[in-house]
């Protein structure tokens, strides 16, 4: 179901999200209620997708590349807060995300902000090309 | 109004949403206030659209395919919680959605999270190609 | 600034939004806090854009077409609740939106839900082609 | 990592957002909790991006162009409220945004609404072409 009649796989290999910003404060129990930015990666194809995630900041610093794999016919949701190898990205700062994959995937970006007692959420399919 | 001058119908036949996750908890009366992920399917064409919805999880499990139809010139909103045939998808887990249609349609994804007393909502047009 | 070097205008002439649903209840003063779905229409070109808006429901009913114009180099935000000619669309029901324009425009969809004391909001660029 | 094998840079040079509207009221400490619309601009390329931002209103007024640069491999988040040169855009009014860049970039639009004690947030990748 994942390839069309021409055998063309679904998705793109390069994705970008300009609006990264992990809120510093959280309200409520860990890990469910921790404020976070989240990358949602869907590999509906038949080949392992090998990714690199790179974060760009406003002052010229970069974080990563963070290596990641998404197995065929699987989804993987990754909190930016949980990227720690080679090093943890700083919180509370503006950043943009570049995702590069060797296989076509689809990428969605979401934020959960629990600075206050109630959740605020947002989400958008990333820009792919 | 639904076809352009070349007779080309509006929409795509293959859509994906990587960011599925139905919140387990809800606050308030059923069914209005139940936490849910929702697929919104618009068939603005003149032919019946015959769909298959497939859910991919993080651990390699799949749910579906769930068969669905959208009549010509109609909209259909489907809560993921309400997909039960062939079996109900598990809640509280990360998943991605693949929608395949025999006719061009347009797909939007939304979430209502009522874990707390106030609603949190998000929405995005899905990735179509 | 609105046409590129080839003179090609920015935007699309056909847009769709599958996820329409105006919440029935509101909390707070009119008109600011009334629950609503909103179409945001940007005509950055140099010609008057003449639009027709059509609403499709789940049961086969249609509402409209609602005629609308957007002057050159202007934005126009329209609450679905305020479409009343030829007749007011029903609230509290699922619907999809088709926008047709004689000139390229860009369309964004937003919802404000004040069923409860706090606002819930969502937004997405519509699907254009 | 930012150019594909053909050397084609990632992104678009022309972006539009129809749904601008900065809420007039805010709750909580400045600057974090001030209601605002935000443009998130990602330049993942190797050349300085030189931008002009133009705001279109419902009554035919325009604000700007506001000049802006985004250095190579950097992100820049700009609150519409903070655009003051050549003059501050009016708050509490509907507007649309046109971003023109000499280099390919990616643009995301977000709103934080703190009219009430809790944040409401929304976000969407802009329309690029």
C-alpha cells in the first residue's frame, strides 16, 4: 500500500521546521506533562530510513547531527528534550530543525506547553521537499 | 465547481499523518468531551471514494486496514477511537496514519485533548501526494 | 513584490478545508469570544479576486455558494458563522469547505473554541492546488 | 547537508500567511506572556538571506516593507509586535503577511494568545512557492 503504481515511495527526504522552542517550565507529573517539542517520523516504506537531525540556533550555534533510524512500516516520535547524544540541546531558546533521510519519510512537528496548569498544544506537518 | 477546466479533480489519493496519539484520559461528558484524534475527509468530486486506513505503531504492530467510503460531495469526520472493525486500535500509544483512496480527496488531522478541564486542540492538513 | 520575475502571481485558485465544525457553545462577551471557524483570505495580487465558497456536509446537504470578493493587496477574514446570504450554515455539524477564486489567493483556516472559559485555538494553511 | 545532490537549496523565496491578528490583551509577565504573532525563519543555506516583510490589512492599508536578514545556517524568530521600523504595525486588526527573500528559506507562523490566564497557541508552516 505504500508505493503507487510506478513504485514511487511516499514522502520526502528533506524536511525543515523553523519554529522550535522548548518551553523551560512545566506543570504536572513527568514524563507525560513535561513541556516539549516533538518530531513525529513516519516511514511507511519497506526500507530502513537512516536519518540525521540538525538544530540551528539564532546565534550561529548548531546542535547535532543526531543520528536516528526509523524501521520500515513504523512510526517514531522523538522529544527534542530527549536528544542527548552527542549532547543535549539547550532549552528555552529559538531553534530550527533540519531532518535528512536516505529514504522518503513524512515529518510532523508538535509542541506541548505546560508552563501553566492546562496544556497548550500546536502541530503542523513540516516543510518537505 | 470541483474540477478545473482540464477536468482534473481536486485532491490527492495518498495521505499520511505521522503524529497520531490518542490521549488516554478525558474530562467532561461523552461523547463531546472525550479526548480523540480525528480524520476529516473531504470528497468534493463526483465519484464515490473508497478508502483504506492503516495505522503504524512504534513497535512494528499495524492496525487495519479499516475500510471506509466517502460519498461524492460530502465530508466525513472519523474519530480514530471509533475505528473498531476489524479491531479497535490501542489508545495512549504513538502511531502514524496512512490513508489510501481510489479517488482524489483532501485529508485534515485534528486532536482534542481533554486530559484537563479545558480543551487543548491542534490541527494540520495531512501530507498528501 | 507580489509577482516573481516571470510575472507569475502567488497562490492558488482552488482551496479545500475538510475539518469544519463550529462549536455550538461559547463563553464570554460577543463578538470577540464567540466560538467560530474562520477563513483567512489573502490577495497579494493586483486584480480583484472573485470567490465562491461552498460548504459540504456529512449527509449530502450543501450550503452556498457564498459569493465573496477580496480586493487587490488586501486580506479578508470571514467567520463561517457570518455567512448568511443565501442562507446561514447550520452550526454544530461537520462540514468541509471549497473555495474557488478567479485569481490566485492564499487561504488559511482557524478555529476559536470558547466552549469553556479558556480559548482553544487551531490553524492550518488550507489545501490548495 | 543543506543542498541535495544537484546543489538545489532547500526552501522557497516567497511565503504568505493570511491569518495574522495580534490579540490586544495579555495576561502575565512581559515579555514571555505577551500575546503575539510570530514569524519563524530558517535559513539552512550557505548564503545570507535578505528579506522584506509586507503586511496587508482589510481596509487597504499596508505596513512595511520591514527589512530583515537571516544569516546562513541560522534561525530567526520575529514577533510581529516587535517590527517598528519604518513604523509599528497596529494590533488587534486582521492582516496578511508576505515574505520575500533573495535566498530559499522556510517560514512558519505561530500565535500565542494570553488574553486569558492560560495560553492558547497555534502554528502552521506558511504557504510557500
